[in-house]
C-alpha cells in the first residue's frame, strides 16, 4: 500500500517546460502505437535512421541454397554484426541461439516452392507464434501483377491487421516475378501498394531512378541484395540505395556467399550507418581480410 506519511511533497511540475511533441524519427510512422514504434526502434538505429538486416530465409522456397546448406555453421558467426535477422521460424528455432537478442523479421508466408507458381502463397505463421518468438516484424511476400496477386495482398492485409492488434510491424516484401521488369514504375507501384495497405516498412530492389521509388513510398524502404555480385559492386549497390533514399539493406547472398562474410557485413555497415563510400568500405573489407 502507498505510504501516506513521510513522502517528499511534490513541488516541481516544470510548468515552464513544454512537453515533447515531436514525431517519430522514421518516416510515416508517427501515428503508430507504442509497441510498433518500439519494435521499429529496435530494428532501425536511432542515430543513422538505418538498418542492416541479414536475410537467410531463402530456404523457404529454395531448400538448401549455396551458402546456406548448414545455417547453424554459416549464420551463427554473422549474428552479432547484423541489426536484424530475417528468417523463417524453423531457422530461428533450430539455428539461432535464443540469447542472441537480435530483432527478428519473421518470414510469415508460405505455400509455394521454386518448383511451382511462386505467387500462390498463404499465411504460414500464426500471430500467436510471432508473439511467442518475440518477432519485431512479420515479413509478407507481395506479388504485384502476378497470377495470385490477390492472395498475396490478402496475406498482407491480414498480417497488418493481426500485427496492429499486438504492436508488431509488417514488412511488405515486393517479389519480382519472371516476367516483371525491375524498374521504377513497377517497383514504385509495388512498394506504394504495400504502404497504402498499411505496411510499416517495405523491402524492394534497387533500380534506376530509385529516388522516385523511395520518395513515393511514405514509409521506410530497405533493399534486397539479390544474386551474388563482386563485393565492390554489392557495396556500390548499398551506397547508391542509401544515397537515393533507402533506409537500409536486407542482404543475404552478397553477405554469406562473400569470400569473408563477417568482413563483408562490417563493410556494409560502414556504408549504411557511417556514410562510407563503396570504395572506402571495400578498402576496409580488404584490410579486414588481410588481417585474418
Ligand atoms: C526474397 C527475400 C529474401 O530474403 C531476399 O531476397 C534475400 O536476400 P538476397 O536477395 O540479398 O539474397 O526477401 O523475396
């Protein structure tokens, strides 16, 4: 019970100091609830406003892929250098130590493999399990313009509604089908659709005129790394994306297929968080490799 006696008399109400009223530091997210903002803050550094996500969810459609045959061996050493881990719940429970204490962008769609029509997906994780795993975001694949576009947009809307109930943001992941051009017109449409449906952040691909894609999307965008390219090119991709308005990268193959994955992840961080040029970061990458 509260003590009625011996209390210091309250006297300082700071009547001259106006309470803080400024908005949230990430674009488009000022209107969200505390839980959503807290989780976004766990993923996006407050100083740079950016994030370096490590994606290793490829197996959910591809099975064992180059570099991810043994996630327990490949991924574990990288965990401490990533801001966010993007993976399936199977990978998380089997290969990620629970004391890693990293924000998780949980892959929550399923229903297709490389052997079939990729866009025919459904929700594959219950919101309760996302809560149980302390997910910081639920990642939902969106196939704008594909055969089963409707299903993927329905998955997205359902995830957003469920996430809002529990304060978990949804990451809309814009997939590019076989016949779709990775250009600003298409990616601009796909990212904007995700944001309008209510995603708190969106993952897409870098493209020519990316600044228009980023500008037309009212919430933060992170870019995928895509197929493995030489390390300097991957760093240029990260640099260009940040310069043109991305708030981070969600890279997989260009990290874990690099000659030295930890050094590559550190080099990407230099670009994303510290404003290094691709060339500076590449020099750092080479220095780190030479010092091994
Ligand atoms: C697929 C994804 C994957 O996580 C992502 O593309 C993997 O990253 P990378 O392309 O850098 O290997 O979201 O839609």
